């Protein structure tokens, strides 16, 4: 209601300064049994209008349609950790020493056993035909060709605890959670290159943007240019927040803050602290196996979820913006945002590990009205060059829609 009053009053403001006219909102879908069971909602991936995710403790592969609030769940049984999507197939790492694929159209699950049980496959990425993953407790990087059932695994430095993984060109990059390094595997030459992450804290998520890599670590976001060996770091405003999953969206990087219970955003065009580092290049010896896949048929369950909505007010400390997740829930640790994905049009989806929910950050502001003109402060271009009277009509209409929508939806690690 306050937003509606503000919008109706906007034409009277004239040349005065009006800040934060838009609404930043977090929408959450509580999953079945999340109030009574520690589901540990972890990996997330987007495909078209669907949001796919896995529940580690819940032993479930999930699909959410955010337009209809419809949830489909497939029982897994392998303790899934991460998920990627390739056309109509879903691929998973399973903590029970396996890689799996699910065809959501036929409900067929295929599972490949990873040797050295327990091997603990962890983070997962897809590059063409191949699936790549890290083995956190086994100090290995694995690759599977699901068409030929050929599996190759490379040893990395002992005690490194490889975690996040991404493929860029012919190289596989990964974070070393205990080794405090960024690793690169040349799968053709079997050469391992390692750069000191410079943080002295556990690097976790990793993503590539062009030829450079960005990663999360304790209290920091890092950038590595493997061509120049230049490392740049930025200190997150909340130093003990536990930056985790990270994704690139245009000029920005979005990341989760597991302990800080926030969604963060970095503008890397604002300089951080840079230094040059010298990598090491040890050799590694791969092993090849051809596991026989196990074929299963699983029956999904479908239900309709009841989402909740809350306004979130960001704190802005350039180059960072942080949105707090303020909802209450079943865990004393808060929601624990874990992995993150950005869709077309920049919706920011994330999993809540401790609350057992799927979250969506809708970001519109801040805008500043000066002399009757509304200026978009961050360059997203969602609302730019509107006059204040024009904006008042737009915001008033949006407020009515939001209030109506609220009324319609108002219902009486192993890594840490």
C-alpha cells in the first residue's frame, strides 16, 4: 500500500529527488516436507521456462514451473548433488558414487557407477558430448561420454578437494577447496596447471566469461586471467557470508551467500586488487573405465506449490549490491542460499539449502528521479527515460497487480 501511495504522489514531487521507486522482491516456493525434513536443496539448472533442481537429503530430482507453481518430483535414491540440462535430458552427480541421467519425458533414469566407491562426485558441467565433474574427497576430475559409456578420471594434487568446475575451450578449470588454488586440466596432454587463489580461503564456485575465470572464496570474489596469470580479488562487504554459487549475466556476476543469507552482485568493471602469480604445471595420469549403465524406470509425483513474496531492500557498496533474504523458516541458520542460475531476461533463481525452497530474485531498482526524469542507475535498462508522471502510472498499475497477486496467493555438507 505504501508503494501505491508513493506512486500516486509521484507527479507532485516534480524536480525533487525520489529514490528506490521500484520494488525488489524475493519469491520463494517451499518444497513438500521442507518444514519438517532437512531436504538440502542444492544444484539448480534452467531449461526454457522450467527450473530443475536436486534435493540431496530429500533424494529427489525436481522440476518447477514458476508460471503455474506446478512441481514435479522424481525419486532418485542416489543422493543427488548437482544437475545440468542438455536439451531434453538431465544429468546429475550423485553422492552415492554415480553419474546419472533422467529423461523427464519417459521417466527413464540411467546410472553409471564411478569407481573407487565412495568416490563422492560433486559439481558437474557439460561440454558437448562430455560430462565433467569433480570428486571432492577423492581428489579427481572425471569425464563421461554417455553415448559410449567411456569414463576417464584424472588425479589432481593430493588434498586439493576439487569443487566447482567449468569448461572453457579445450581446458577444464576447477577450484581446489582445501588447496586454495585454481586448477586447469589439459585433457589432451594430461597436464595440470595450478594457480594460487591468493585468498588463503577455500575457493568454491567458478564460472568463465570469455577468456577469464571468476570464482567465489571465503569473503572474496576472484578473477583469474590464465593467459596473463593476473589475479584480481574483491572483498565481499559481508566478510563471513560464505560466497558459494556464482553465475555471469552480461556485465554482472551474481552469487549466493550461504551464511550471510543474501544474494550478491558484483560489477567487475570497478577495479579490485590485482597481482601476478606464477602457476605450477605437474603432469597427471588418467585412468579409463567403461562402466555398464543401470537402467531404471521411476514414477514422478506432481503437486501445486504455494509461493510466498517479500520485498527485499538491497545494500549498495560499490562494486557490490547485496539483497537479504529475510523470510523465516525451519532452520536456525536461515535459508542458506546455495546454487544460482540466471535465465533469459535476467531472473535470478537460487536454491535454499537449509529451508528447502526455490527462490527467485526480481530486481527492478534503484531508479532516481531528478528534474522530472527517471534515470536507471545501474544500466540494466529495465526502466529508463520515463518521466515521473509516466512512472507513477506504471508503478501504480504494477502495485495493484502485485497486491492482487498477493491476495490470490494468500493461503490460510560434506562441503562446509
